C-alpha cells in the first residue's frame, strides 16, 4: 500500500473543475459578477435562493454549482476576489430582441440584496441564424457605431457586441449558431462570458495606475530636490536630508505594498482574456473588427499603463535606495573622519599622560632613594653607637646608587608585567 499525498484527489480532480455546460438555442442568458470581500456572505446568499426552491446547499468547499431552478438554470462560481452568477433559460421560439418573451429571473429582492459590488453585467441572446441574417439583426439591436463581430471556430457560430452599457446596466452580445452540438455551444458561451468578466477585472488596475502616477510625480519631484540639496549640503544638514529620504522611501514602499497585488492581478486577468480570445479562433467579417482587434486596441493600452506604473514604482524605489546609500555613505565617511580625529586626540593625550607618568616615576625613584638612604643612615648611626666602627655618612653614600638601581629595576619589572612601554 502506498501512502497517498493528502491533496492527491483534489489535485487530480482539478482538471474537472468548473466543467462546461451543455446548452441549446434559442436561449437568453444573464451573467453577473460581483466583487466580494468574503466568500461566506455570498455562499449564505446563494443558500437562501436554493432553500426557497427546496434544494440543498452547495457542498462545503465547493467553488462552483450548476443547478436547475424550475426552468431557470443557474451556474455559480466562486473565484479569489469575485463571484459569478449565470442564469439562462430556453426560449420557445427564435427571438429577434433582447426583451423577447417573459424574462425568467430569480426574485428581485434576492438580486437586490446580493453581497458585493456589481462589476459585470451581460445579457446574451443565443439564436439560430446565419452570418448575413445575424449581422443584420446585430445592427438592429446594437450600437452600429461600435459594432464588432466575427465568426467563431469553423464558422458554425457568429458573435456580435458593441461593448456598451445599455439602459438596464448590462452589455449585450448576440450569438448566432448553426448546427452546433450542446457541449460545444456551452464551451463557446463560457469563453465569451469569461472574456467579458476578465476584461473588467483586468481594468480594475487602471484607476489605481492613474492614482499612482499622480503620487509618483510628487515623490519624484521630492527625490530630485533632495538629490540636488545633497550636492551642496553641509555636514550638519546631512542627517536632516537622510530623514527626508527615509520618509520618502516609506511613502513609496507603502504605495507599492498597496498596489502591487492589484497590478499583478490585472496582468493575470489580461493574460486570461488573451487566452480565451485565442480559443475562440475568430474569423473576420468584412467591415467589422473582431473582438480581439477591438480589445487589443482599447484594453492593451490600459494594461500597459498598469505595467508602466508598476515599473515606475520599482524604478523610483531603486533610485531612492541608491540616493539613500550614497548619502549614508557620505555620512559614514564624515563620522569615520570625526572618529579618527577623536582617536588621534585620545592618543596624544595618552602619550602626554605617559610622559607625565615617566616624569613622576623618575621623581619617585629619587624620593624613594632619598628616604632609603636616610633609613640606612639611621641604621649606621645606631650601629656606631653600639660600638661598631661604621661611618654613617660613608655607608649612606654607598647605599644611594644601590637603592636607586633597585627602585628603577623594580619599576621596570612592573612595566614589563603590565605591558607598558614608555618609549
């Protein structure tokens, strides 16, 4: 028996996560995406809708759900920072308008109380039509001035949209299909929905990039001013300049920490948009831009703005770091010079103290010799009084060099033991 990895089953089943739906035409779809700060609130809200239809709640940890609500089909997906809800129902007959027939939808009060911030709203009409009739219908239902469209795959489907918000707050897409099997139609619809969703999520970085541009302009001006002042700054002004650079570095790093995740997410969403467009394999219609061409002209510059803002932040952070290191090095050099001068002064004072100590020690030798010779003289006088034939003066005179030599030798030995060098 092998010991399985605790995540083996989950990792294996990841390739089957969020499977494509099987769809048929004609149908009407409503796709919503909401930014959520917590998935628990969205899950509880979804559970309330399911309970109203007598359906069980999604399994714990599930990140998608596909279920029928009395003829209205619901597909729910939980992503890292947003939730998507796709509702669709079949039409009794081919439609020629986005308001065809009664629109089946979940309760209005449930929709109004959905947790999160509404970011994506898309109405899609799926109908049977060829390319010519589909384009004519698209020019009737959509804004002709911004109409884009293309064939998909091998020409069994054609998509049209104007990328505009209509009075109901939704964008609109018209998908005309021929004899496309339900699973392939489901894949096509899912890719079109993801293009719209990821397009909007990618654009969330654009307002942040514009905000960053204004803040970085002020920071760059402050850095240029500090750098100019460094060139002519006196020694006592350098600590204040270093504090300014530290505060500026704190501002830029705080901004970087606050925006880096958003810029990284925008870049990732933009890549997903490009992948989904490639999977659609668009075929150009005469006189119309494809979705990829339209989005490349409008979306790519916005994403480049985000990339430029992130690079500008990084470059400014590096410039501040280099300037701080330069000023810090200059301050350290000045401190080293001051420390060197202080050490030189201490060495001179220590040498003077040693010289004074040597002079005192010389006087000490003379004083000790004087008192020692006096003691010898007293001893000689006592010996003479005791009857010994000793001259006190001569004995004291002879003891002076001996005592002086012994004292000097004793001091020299003491210096040798403590490691002092008077030279």
